C-alpha cells in the first residue's frame, strides 16, 4: 500500500507534459474514433463523453517485466 501511495504522490507532482510525454507511461491518450471496441464507445455515450476527441488514462502501477525471485 505504501508503494501505491508513493506512486500516486509522484504522479501528482508531474506536469501534464511529464505525465503524457514519457513514451507511454504514466499517461497516454487514445483517439475515441480509433477505439477497437464498439462496447467501449457505447459506454462513452452512456457517460456523456462521446463529444470528446480523446480519452486519457494514467497508469498508477509501474510497468515492465516481472522480476522472478
């Protein structure tokens, strides 16, 4: 839990540029028109976000290969 809270604190200190221009992590934008799932686009309509051009996500957990111990 401490690692999760520390990661959230790290992300909170980032600028938009730092969060979204670091390859794919922690932030990434997706054009809504390019979403592969019709169901996902329908959910956006239900939520009232279908008038947006992009949807964004922030990954809180770190990515990468799992370390075997």
